[in-house]
């Protein structure tokens, strides 16, 4: 295991540095590292690491949502309430619908498996979006109209919305069937997750103010509690739907709202943790890719991804109707909503592990969507924010 970890870190960080220098997102290099070292290529990653890779990917997702929560100011979010709400589900819904209709025609797969593929591909990437929106917030770009805040909040709820639908479709595939409860569970999961996160956040704030401990220990406590929140999601199944991931982000927002001084200190520590978590997340998703399926996916996969992106951009513009954003700002929002990486890395291999017939194809298209959209979205944000957003 130690040998595998050393290879992952040395090769992953080296390639990531090289890619960043030539203006390609480092996450592409990390996925490439996983493909090279994984069991379908050189087979240099220990089976001990591969066996716990789903848990490691979930930990990375928790870290990035905590970072998002510790940055998201509710006062700024109130200014863009309606478009943020619409962005949280309209673009994803159109993209899932497009893939559900088109994938059976291109790959002759059942509609339920196409719907699972749609939910895997549809979510935007916190790993790409969150750091960039945090940078824009700190430097005052788009602050007057709260554009980074809107994208940050909407993208986070978008992920929760898609993950809940993914779970519902996967349960349907396993034989649980479709029920009205599956649809009702989406808003219930979001609301209950927010309430749970707020309550836990207030308890932690009270505890931290009463008992003086080092910030490093506070970070470990918050991480441990976040792991429990995600675990509770499974424990509550059958009683009430709770989004553990949204509870985690709400916890961070609550700390920022009621204990801002601490939130700013914790943010720097979570940023350091994310350096390692990000590497493991994307290397392990690359390791899960059977490269023999990439060739089979071919041109049809590229057509599917770009068609879905077109519908997503349409959804973004529909969500922004009636706002004060000008044309350039709407273009920026559309580009910001393109990149995919984190959720695809976290759940892309799940259908395969559950025995879904098109599992390998779903994972391959998930990785392909990362490779296509992460560079386009990241470069689009980096190139346009100075030109399209007003700086305060």
C-alpha cells in the first residue's frame, strides 16, 4: 500500500503541475495517473486501496462541500434567491432527460439504465467550481449581482438533487420499483438535510465557544460529525429521506453565519486537506476505468455528452430569465455550469459495482464527460471572468 501511495502522490502531483502550467486542469492529469497505474494498465495500485476507494471518494466529496459551506454567505445568496433555486434543478433535469431519451438510441440500453447514466453525468463539479467561485468572491468579481454566490449555492444543491435521483433510479433498477415517494423524497431530502445541518452546526458552535481547543482538533471534530451525517442518510432510509451531503454543506454555512471568525480560520485548514483528498479522488476514479471500453464508447459518447451540455446551457439561460444579468454575465454562468468531475468520480463506478448491465459504459462516459467538460469549463471561467464580470 505504501508503494502505491508513493506512486500516486509523486506521479499525480508531477503530472498535475505540468498540466497546470500548460493551462489544462490538473484533475485531468490525476485521472490519467489513475488510468496508468490502475488494474487495467500497469496494475500498480494496491488492492487494499482499491477496496476502500468508494469510501475515500466520499470523504473527498465531504471535504469540498464543507469548503463550499464555509464560504457561502447567506446575505449575498438572498440577493439571487430565485435564479439560484431554478439553477439548482432545471439545467440538470433537462440534461438527464436528454440522456435518457438519446442513450437508448445510441447504445441500445434500457431506459432505466439510461436514466442512471443521466444522473451520473448531469451533476456539475464542486471540485472545479467551488475553488474558482471562492477566488472570485474574495477578489470581488461579480459581487454586485452576487454571481459567484449564486453559482456556488446552486451548483451544490444541483449535486444533491442529482444524487437523490441517482439513488431513486438505482433502486428502481434493483427491483424496488417506481413510486410517488421517489419523487416526493427529493424536496423532503433537501429540506431535512438543511434543517439537520443547521441544528448540528449550532450545537458545534456552542461546544466550540464553551470549550477551548485547537483549530486542528475542531477540523477533526467537524469531519467526524460530517461522516456521521452522511452515515445517517442510510440509517434514516425507510423513515425519512435526509440528504447527508446537503446537511454537511449546511453545517459549514451555519458556522460561517454565526461564528464567522472561526469559519475563516477553518477554511484555510480544509483547503490544505483538499490537496490530498482531490488527488485520491481523481486518481481512484481513473483507476476504475477499463480502457478497453473507451474505444467501444467512441463517437456516440462524445455526441451524447455534447448534446447533454447543450441542454444544460439552455437550462441555465431559462433559469436566468428575468434577472438583471447582461448577456456576457449569462455566458459566464453557462460556462461555469459546464464542468463535471467530483460527483462523476464519486458515483461513476457505483452502477458497475451494483451489477448494472451498462455499468462499464456508464463509468466510461462519466470519465469522458470529465475529460471533455472539466478543461472547457475551467478554462472558460478562467479566461472570461475578468472580461465578463464587474469587479467591486
